[in-house]
């Protein structure tokens, strides 16, 4: 509701740059560089006090919406390190790769797919896959008892021609660092972080940090279905860290190597429910949630992903793209994973991954629609949607985060009008102690009231309660609204109800 109001009356007119967001995030302790005292670690970020609280509020809101408020959803909190066979079955070991090229001049590395236009990307992909096939054929021929030399030479010639096509496409990319267009041969780079279980670093002990939270929801499907006694359709939800050894992380918390996902795997019988219908239903559920956390819906664009760009498991993908200051890019995704994952785990584990209808006794492998939300990208989109600069007279501007009240890290700030008046400070402390029992509150007596308002505006606190001399006389306080800056005077007896009503 409150986000609707913001959208009807958009005040967010300031030009929002990443510099402004990064600077506010650092200044107010939302997000700052990780390992800072050691010079940081590239693209690693820590969430400070308000950032941690905001992140928690977004997760709680998501969990409340998609798990606690529904009868057809249950939660899961699975281990990050899973049996490596999981990643064989899921296709991540063979297929979770990005192309990598290196500038021959300055050794800058990048992902060509992020820099090629559509025509060159197509030409590049076709030539690369054909070349891979031809190279495999050459290897096969060479292993034969009497290799067909003419055929080998023909294939080798084809490989040279294909290499020219690949380099032709790559030459359209100018190195962002040195400006040259001379790239190495592309290689495929697996994005999973490898580690070893136990002290011996040998291949038998290799394990991976999960690149998506999704797989545990497939692997645990029979157990969860059994213990929760859910009937199809039902979903499993999970929030947790995922890790990808990204070649080109960057743009603040947009693309990092360690990030958090909030994912749902929604299982259904594809004979009883048309999968595109389930897909459309979840698209609208995702949009409602984005609205409810105050995302600027005018900047969100559901985009159909072409077959050749979809993940290997997906029959259909819609990416919700967001207009970031650095361009329109993916925010969240929705995919139809069909019965791919459950079937693969059945094959690789030898276990029964089906669901048995208790009435008909029929066993089926459910289809899956997967709404997936990146928490860090979500938080960035929320900050960008909420950020505003508003003229407040006499050439002054205030910076205000118009966060949805439900996710604001601090809901109410309590001030004594003056710090050096013990009777005001005592009264304000008492009010604060009462309110904090039910509401996340902050007490502030630093600087003048104007400065305290600015500080609370910058962290998005919806209400500031000020205790002044009139409070001591008649038991009334002022409540200042973050968005309108209007102040209401009301009695302390009504304060709890007022905040309860307005923060709902
Ligand atoms: N289980 C499906 C899956 O993982 P994905 O599109 O690869 O799909 C889902 O990732 C979401 O995770 C993305 O929409 C994005 O919000 C977030 N995400 C992916 N890679 C990320 C990264 N390197 N840094 C931050 N967020 C990322």
C-alpha cells in the first residue's frame, strides 16, 4: 500500500548516480568495502549496522510473504557445501562456464559476451561451438588405426577459418583498459569456487561452494514433501549465500563473488497445470512483492530471454531488468526448469525423486517454476528507488531515503529537543525505552534537531518523535513524517496507536 502511494506521487526526481549511492551507503554505514584496513579485497563489501538491518528486513518481508503467509510453501536452510555429485547432476560442472579473453597488450580480462553486439555474439557462439566440435573430430580421427589424413587436414583448415571468425568478432571489442583490439583465444572458465574437504588437497576431496541455493531444494524434495505432507502444487523456499568466481565482478553490490539469493522452487503436476499458467502466476507474484518493498516499477522491465541465451535447464526465462545508473541489467529472474533437475538427480543418485499422488497412487516427476531473487541486487534496486534529493529552501537540499516503512532499518527516532536539559533527556529516554519494546527505535541527542532529522532522513527513518518543553507541561510530543516533513502534535497516550497505525 505505502509503496503504491510513493509510486502515485513520485518525488524521486534527483539524478541518481552510483557515486551518490555508494557514498551514502558508506557514510551512513549501510555498505562499505570489506577488509578495509588491509586495503580491501576487490569487489568484496560488508553490510554495516543499517545495511545488515535493511537486509534482514527485506529477507523477513520476503519470507513472510512467500512462506509464512501461504499454505503451499515451506522453508529450507540447507548446507552450502554439498556432495560434488550434486553439481555433476545439475550440469554445473560441465556447463556453468563463461567465456574469458585476455588483452594481449595489457592483460585485461573480460567476458566477450558482455561486450559483443547481438550479430557478433551469434557469430562468435556459432564459430566457437563448431570449432569445438571439429577439434573433437580431429582428436577422434587421430586415434584411429589408420587416420584419414585428408579429412584431418580439411578439419584443421576449417578450424583456422572458424578461428578467423572468432577473432573477427572479438576485434569489435576495444579493450576498456588500453584501447587495443588484440585478444587471446577465448577459453571457457567454470564459475564454481573449488575447495577441499579435509586436510589433503587431492582431487578425491574436491568440493564446491554452491553457485545457487536451488539445488538443495531439488535434492531434498522427497524428504521435504514427506515431512511437510504437502500435496502438489507446493513450493520450497530458501534464503542463503551463493558463490561464483565471476570474471568481471563490479558495479558495487550488483555483481560480486559472494552474494545472497532468495529462491523458490515451485513443484507442480504438468499434466494438471499448464506450465505457462504457473509461470505467469509467479511473474505477477514477483511483481507484487517488488512493489511492496518500494521498488520503482517504472524502472523494472520483464524481458523474455531467447532460447540460445537461456540456462541449460530452462524452457522459458523472464529476467526482470532494472534501470541502474550503469544501464539496464538483470535484477531477478523467473525460469521454468521443467522436470530437468529432479530427473537428473534421479539418474545420478539412483533414488526415487518422484511424488506419489496419495489418491491415484500415480507417481510423477513434478515440473518446477523457479522465481529467484538476488538479495544484494534487490537491496541496490531498493536504495536506488528510495533515494531522493529534495530542495528544502534557502538553497538547501536534503537527501532522503524514501524506503517502504516495512523494511526501513529504523522505524522511529526519539529526540530530546536539547541535549543539555536533563528533564528533556530523561523524558525522551523513557519514551524511547517504552517504544523500543515493540518497534525498532533509535535515541539521538547529538547536534541540533535539524541535523538529527537530516541524519534520520538519510537512513530512511519514517518517523521522528521530539520531546520538548511542552511535553513536560501537557504530555504531548511532535511526530515528524519523513516524506512530507509535516509534524503532528499528539499526546503520549496516543503515540503508540499512532505509530502502530502509520507503520503497518
Ligand atoms: N537458481 C537460478 C539462478 O541462480 P541466476 O540468474 O544465475 O539464476 C539468480 O541467479 C539471481 O541471483 C540473479 O537474478 C541475481 O539477482 C543474483 N545474482 C546472480 N549472480 C550474482 C552475482 N555475481 N552477484 C550478485 N547477485 C547475483
